[in-house]
């Protein structure tokens, strides 16, 4: 029964929450699997008799394989359909998890993790695409609730890993995915709507794929090795490949792996806002803990607890984003959120120059988390609302690529600034607080850029592409 006073347009489509639950489960598992392994690297190095420099590729290989597969998302959706691709990724992810659990050497584990990353890399964009298609104009509300379990991934991951390693072998970090993945696969088979392949299948832009995928992999790898000379060369090679891809995509237009015409109007502003949001999140998660450990010698376990208010602030606001966006509009909610995140970051300048105050730190992180979560949902829903329904797979690919680039790029900027300021300066080593004050100033500049883009977002969800789609469907009906 609908609520009194609730119109049929305000009611959520039947079965939407079931679809949302199944869709986000895959994204949650993929993110959870990335965080649990970080805790177990020392155990893996000991059991497999490998140096830590080699075993860290268990994590790096997963992330690089994930980036390698992202550009194929749109083409695969056109070929096999969203539902079939999602089911296939679930099957491959579960099988790769089982193989990781029975790995017999460092090389075999790294290889199986690459396979796991290739399948897991498509689970997150598939979840977004499935939710965007099923929710329609209710995206802000559904995305707000759907983000909560995904936010729990970084929190639950280390705790779960610690519990498993205390009572069982590291192999169960991967084997536990098999029964969970099997249950999720059965639910997905029953709940997800059937869509099939697209009627008009685009040919694979092989040249674009050979330019874009290596560019993304090189960029992520170079960001992780930016303090080495080879990292800078690899980053230059990555930017060169990205430039060649842009020239290639501009020439092919709609036949390109990613149609650059998508980046017009509201979609480009929404993507830019997402790029800054992801960058700010990753750069802050790097800078604040590093500041606490380096300046105040805070233990890693205590640092983790001190960072908890950031996630709590985000979780408090996410469920309200649908109602807030509907009432006040995209630009207003995102603009206020970006302003709050900026204000929540200003106390870090005081902490870096005057001394550590735990209440000030906790309150600042909580306010910053509230502000950051108020930007993400409106901007991502605005991005999906700005494109036609037939362009959703390509828009999902483009959005996820830009999102994932924001984190390593802005983290690299902050890390490079710290490394450059730190090198060869004895005075900085003795008094690091002014250096961190400047680094936090850089983070605040990033927040200001986010605020600038947030204020360029549309006031309400763009409706023009939907109107064009309706007119096209009416024309096709008349012709038939």
C-alpha cells in the first residue's frame, strides 16, 4: 500500500531494493577483498617464503588488473548484457578466490589475484549501472542507502582479516568468498532483471583499448613509485598514451571506446566533481594518518581509531541524500557539502602549527566526512541523469575511470610535495609541523576546487536527455 499523500511517481519501482541489495553486494565483496589482504601481507610473506617487496604485488596486481579491465565495461555490456556480465563476473571472482586460497607459491598467488582483479574490477561499475537503470529518477535516494554497505568495506576488512588470521590460515581470506559468492550468484540470478545484448552492437575499438588500458595501468603503477626516477618516466609514458587516446577518440567519435561527446554539459561537470571528490578522499586518507604518525608518533592502531569519525560522519549523511537532493536540488546540496568539507579541513592547519588536540581532530574529521558524503551522491546521480539511457554503459565506464584516476593523481601530488620538501633539509626533519601545515594548505586548495565544480552542477536533475529519449521512442513506435 502506498503511503497517504504519496503519488505514483514518488513510489519506488517494485523490487528495487532487492535489485539494489544484490547489485551492491558484488561491489562490497570486491572492495572488502582489497582491504583484507593489506592486513595479511606479513603473514603471506612468512608462509610463502617471499620478501615483502614481492608479496606486496598481491595487492598491486589486483588494483592494476582492475584498472586494465575498466575500459572494456561498455563494450562487454553491449555484447552480453548487464545481467549476464554481472553474473559472469561473480562466477569468475568466486573461482579466482578459490584459486587464491589454494595458491602454492608467491607467483601463483599474484597470478590468481590478477584474475580476481580482472573480474572484480567490473563489479563496481556493474553495480552502478544496474542501480542507475533500475532506480531511474530515484537514483539519489537509492544510491544514498546503497553506499552504506560499501563504506563499511574498509572498516570491516581489517577487523575480519584480524579475526581470520587469529583462528585460521590466510587462505581463508580468499576461500570465504566462495560460499558468499555462491549465495550472491543465486540471488543475482533470481532478482536481477534480464536485459540481454544491445540491438546495435558497437565494434571493439581495439586501438583505443591498446592505448587507454596500458595508460591507466602505468599511471596507477607510477603513482605508487613516484619517489623513484622510473616512476616519473612511467607517468610521462602514461600521459603520452592518454593524449594519443584522446586524439584517437576525437577522430572516431561515437565509434570510440569512450565517446568524448559525453563530456559535454552537466556530465562533464559531474565527472569533474567526482574526480575531485575521489582525489580529496584518498589524499586525506594518506595525509592525516601520516601526519599523526610522523609528527606525534601515534601508533598505527590508535591512528585507525582516530580516523573513525570520518567514516561515521559519512554514514550519518548518506541515507538522507535522496530526500535532500529532491528538496533542495543538486547544486545546493553539493555546494553546501563542499563548503562543509572545506570548513572541516581548516582546523588541520591549527593542528599542524599548535599541537594535537584529539577533540578538535575528531570533530574536524566528522564534519569533513559529512561534507564529503554530501557531494558524492548528488554529483554521481547528476552524471547519470545527464545522459540518455542507451549511453549509460559508456557513461559508467567513463565515470569509473575518472573516479579511479582522481585518487592516485591527487595522492601523488601530496606525496610528491612532501617528498620534495623533505629531501635534504635538516631543519624540516627537526621541525616537520610547518611542512605539514603547507601540505594541509594544499589539501584545502583541493577542497576549494571541489567547491568550484560543485557550484557549476545543475540546480536539479537534467531532464533534456530523457525528453529526447521519449521522442525517439515515440518516433520508432510510429515507424513500426
